[in-house]
């Protein structure tokens, strides 16, 4: 029997750990640093004590050796771009699934990724890269003059917690987005992410998350999902002006469903035009998951996919909606990637729909009034709120977990156990997931776990989008 270590502090890590806990090959799943949701599926957390990412990577290697780990799966891109794959390969024999830090540019630099994709003929929106914000603004002005019916999406080159892209509706919004991205406040918060700016044409088609998995040689489709990134379902919501400078902010993702039907023909087109060339033209073998965020456009009666972005890892909350559908043993699949034997693996999926809805820390109120300056996630929010059982006066959730109190599944984005009781910790807090062969029923089940009269949980200022999968 095998031991697995997942490195992730959020909801995606819970979902990966849950999938491993269902494997017949796996004895114990560890999650570093994990959160209180890890216990819902019999996992163990591995606290990380070191300060910097570099030191933490060495700490993880030592702990993986001590725990006799047989396979390591890093979740977020931060570990990958910090070189966790390179360091494991250099310092231990413990297999780890993911790309090297050299390949991480596909996610960590929007400018370099678009240049790469463009140079190998992968379809991307019309775009331009800038170091000087004044030049970016000049380009935007010309663009709007020549294309009065179109719009732009200015993006920070680097990683900005999912908040570096601004989907604009006018020249004024585009200019203000460029201003914001190049501004001191933004660059101080996000490690100089906006020192280069990528500006691209806004495409209005059907957005979809398409996953592929590869061992470097073989590359296979690895499920689809639809992610809900914008904070507000209503693009005219009054809080957008009040709190977010008029631009409906992107979040890490507030819900997802899987599958998002592509059909065999479109799937093959995506593999042929996008996924295979992306992997084959890299300087080195890429191992792991590629998460393509695509816009599917209608052109001459045909569907044409364009790449908006690539992530070098699984999605959050896409993993929460997609991985429970995987019927193949995840240990076999991920091991086959590391051993470069993916060709022999067949990937089986449930035909059910899975609907995932994130609840997050919303706008706090005090004395019957909203607290000044606190918009709720992705703006400022209150954290460390106790999690209560719905309908049972002041009963708090303890070490038994939340799964006990709902019908479906729950993955924790941000929670901890404090003196035996569960609390929220962070912006996104919990992801509720249910499945059914009927999408409508799956979403009803998920919302009933969140809102249900009998059962369910809540915390102060809890909020969520009501339109996921609708
Ligand atoms: P990114 O930071 O590139 O991941 O973009 C975040 C989100 O912004 C995407 O998931 C889309 O919802 C949206 N987006 C990015 N680029 C475009 C585009 N060219 N057209 C329309 N929406 C976009
Ligand atoms: N849900 C978007 C992401 O994982 O990047």
C-alpha cells in the first residue's frame, strides 16, 4: 500500500486528497499544509514551519522521506514556479508529478506564454505586450478607434492571485485597468506582477476549462469544466462601482460544473490545434496537468477555440467538480505520468454532472450597517468566523467535520480547527459538490446543502453566487 503527499492549502487539495483516499492502492493521504477539510476524508495534515518557499521545499522533501511517501502532487503553481519538481528530482528518488520551473512560464508570464503560443501557431486573441504603461494606453486608444465595437482585456504579466486580468467594457475601463496594473499599490501587493502588461482583444464566446494530462510523450484529454470567475453574476451590480472601480472583479473561482460538453469533434480540434503543439514545442518534457482556459467562438458555422490562458496545474474549483467524476484509480493515472507510461492508461469518467459552489467571506455588517471599506471577497473581508450548524441554535461544527451534516460532498478552501471548533479562514471558505445524471438536479442538491432548512452550515457574512450551472 502506498502513501501520497498532496501539497496544497485549499479546496483543490481536498479534492485531490479525496480522490486518492478512494484508491485501492493508497493507504494514507497526507496534505501539506492542508486545512481542516483534510480530516473529512481520513487524511492527515502536515504543517509547514519554514518561512520561505525555498526552505519549505527542503522541509517538504525531508518530511516526505520520513513519512515514506510514494508519490507527491503539488497543487498550486507557486510551488511549481519555485522549483519543487526540480528540487525533488535533484535531491530524492520520491516520484513527484508536475512540470519543472522552466516550463512554469506558461502560467507565470502572460506575456511570454502568449508569445510562445503565437510563435507555434496556437490560436490566441489579438494581443500586444508592454513594459511602458503609456505605450499600452496609446495602443488601447488606437485599438478602440479602429474597432469601436470591440473591447480589451489588460492583464498583469505575473501572478496576481487570479486578480490580474480586467475584462473591460470600454476604452475608459481599459485605461483605468492599465493604470491600476502598472500602479505602485498593485505591484507592491503582487510582487511586481504588473511591471509588464499584456493587452488582448476581449472575445465574447463560450468560456471553458479544458484539461489535458501528459507524461511528455503521450497527451490525453483530462476532463472539462465550466468555471465562474466573476464576483457578481449581474454585470450591473451597484457594488461593482462602489467597491471595484467599475470593473466586475475576477476571483479565484466561485463555482464550477463538470463536464462542459465539448463533443468529440471539438475535443479533437483542441488536442490537435492547442494541447499537442503546446507540449511538443517546449524545450523539455512536460509532465503533469495542463489547464487550458479557452474561449470557443463561432466562425463560419464552426467552433473555433482560442487560448486565454494556460495553467500548469489543476484548477480550483474545477478540480472539486471534475476529480470526483474520475472513475479510474487516480494513483494509477498519476503514477503512469511519472513513469512515462500514460499511453497504457485508460481514463474513465462518470457520466453524471457534478456541480461545485464556493461559499466565501462576504460583506460584514455591524449594528445593522455594512462595515465601511469592506466589500467582502475578493475585496476586504472578515476571517476566523465560527462555523455553525444551520437550524440548531448556536451549535458549532467541531472535529466531526461538515460532511456529517450535509447530503453531498464538501471541500474546504479555507478553514481551521480552533479549540476543537471549526472556523473560516480566508476569502473562499468551503466548496459544496453534488452530482446527478441531470445537471438541474445536481445544482439543486448543491444549493440545498448550502441553503437547506434542515442540515447544512453557515458562518457570519457567508455569501455565494446563486447562478452556478444555471
Ligand atoms: P486570466 O488572468 O488570463 O486567467 O483571465 C482571467 C479570466 O478573464 C478568464 O478566465 C476569462 O474569464 C477572462 N478573460 C481573459 N482573457 C479574456 C479575453 N481575451 N476575452 C474575454 N475574457 C477574457
Ligand atoms: N479557477 C481558476 C484556476 O484554478 O486558475
